[in-house]
C-alpha cells in the first residue's frame, strides 16, 4: 500500500497512528506506518523531552510525529488555581455524589494524583512544540483547529510539515489557507473530539475542497475500510481507537486492564458523543459514568478547559477502581471490531493483508 504520503513522510505504508503511548507510537513506526505521539498528557515539557529521547532510541531510525492540542476557539490561558475558582460548587457536588453512588472508592492515601490536563493551554502546547522540534520529528498534527500561523511557520522553518484535524469541509479549507500541509478528515464515528458528519460523507467533501493530501480518520479498523478511504479520496488513514487494544499500550499505562477489558467487550453501539470529558463533544466508551451525566438532574458540562479540571480527580478515582463498567476513556465506534489485545505489528499485518484482499475483490468487479 503506497501513496504520495509515503514519499512525503518517508514511510512504507500511509497508515498514521495517533496514540498517547510512546510504546505504541514506536511500534507503529517500526511496522512501517507513522506513529504520532499525543502530547496533551504532558503538563511538563521536560517529561515530554525525556519521552521523545526514548522515542529516538526506540524507533530504529524510523520516522515518527507528535500531536498537540491548540484549540482555535477557547480562552486558553490561566493557572490551574485561577481556573479552579471558575468551577461552580454545584458541579463539584455532582461529581462527588456520583462517585459515591457508583461506589467508586477514595484514592489510597499514598496515591500520586495526576493533575488535570493542561496540555491544551496554548502556553503548554507551545512548550511541546519547542521541545518536539529539537527531536527528529516528521510531522506535527493539531487537534481542534489550525495551530496559530506562527506555530505553522516555526514547524516549516524546521522542515516539519503540519497536519490538522477537520470535521467539516470549511474547517479543512481554513487549515489550508493558514498553511497546513495535510488535513485529517475526522468523521463522527471517531474516538475523541469529533464533529457531526460521518466519514462516508465527510471524506469526499474534504478531498474535493482542498488540494493537499487528506487522511481519513474515524471508523477505520480493517483493510477493507482503508481501501474504502482511498476510494473516497484519501491519501492515507489516521487511526486512534484500535491502538488502545494493544500489548504495547499496557507498557506505557500499566493499569489499563479495565479499559482494555471494556474495549474487548464493547460493540459498536457502546460509545457516546458527549462534552463531559473536556467540555467539547468527544466520543467516549459508554459506561455507568457517562450514563450518570445523562440522567435527569445532571448539570451541563462546563466549557473547555474547566470540564476536564472538574473531572480530573474523578478520572483518577475511576482509573484506580479498575472496573470495566466505570471507565472514562475516548473511544470510537470501531471498537466493536476489537476482540482481543494484540501486538501492534499483528494489527498492522492484518490491515495490510485485508487491504490487498479488498483490492483483489474490487478488481474482479471491473
Ligand atoms: C484515547 C484517544 C485520545 C485521543 N486524543 C487525541 C488528541 O489528544 N489529539 C488528537 O489530535 N486526536 C486525539 N484523538 C483522536 C485521534 O487522533 C483520531 O483522530 C481518532 O481516534 C480516529 O478515529 P478512530 O478512533 O475511529 O480510529 C484521540 C482518540 C482516542 C481514541
């Protein structure tokens, strides 16, 4: 499987894998795709720097990229303390009551709590870019809009192309006007932040609207779906959810057994698009936690970045509870295909074999 993207990014197959795990990202790159490491979890740029050192030592010289989150449209600054003050008491009380009613235990006294995600503050995301550009990255991608034009120029000055996610053709056009090199067309089915248009409709719209390579994202988990994406006008695929169900993911996030059991058990109906994770619509695994926010009397989620700060302690408690029914995790509808936890290389091999089979089947229709 080869397209123009292979030349542009120096990869064997146009399969780009977004993941918050450096172990998964390295394995995707080593298998011939492009592993793209999500930076939003790094509140501290020095921690990201150390992880990218690890990537440099463990990708066997294969290309990799990073993903930052610089939302185009939210108030993006403030210290955690300032922001905490903006969270209404009613919301805090709801979260506490819900955790109690769901039977989620308190954290053991010696637990080191992860702070709420601050990676989408522009100051933090800019520190990610500074650090990442000191490493041999081959792509910077941005969720939630074009990155600011000076960040695009900074990447280009280092010879690094920029990609941005888009859920509408008009967003894709704006990205290209701003200087973005690749558009990731992300359909409604996708895990994480997502718009309202399904991949089948969105992808040809975006491919027709822009003259840069388009990557198909949202609902891709088989070679057949990759062939469909290329038929619809994509130059490659961008996948996220499938990589959560890998052995490598557990190496970065060792206590993710409950999340992985929930993924294996889930059908394609077991996700929900909701604002409770970050304040913007994102597709998550449907669990008793997401259902509690839909029950009568639940408050409306707060805007980004307050909602994630509101639920970050709850996320730590839900994580420690280690119960598949209480997981809070972005995941797309494609998880209906996940039936076991596998190494990344096995998934890549299956995708490529499935792509060949799909082409052979199509060839017979001529
Ligand atoms: C757990 C998880 C976290 C995600 N976080 C981000 C993120 O920080 N930045 C981003 O650009 N996309 C993020 N996404 C979206 C992915 O980049 C990708 O576009 C999406 O997963 C593709 O759809 P799929 O889930 O159907 O494969 C996330 C997806 C998942 C499943």
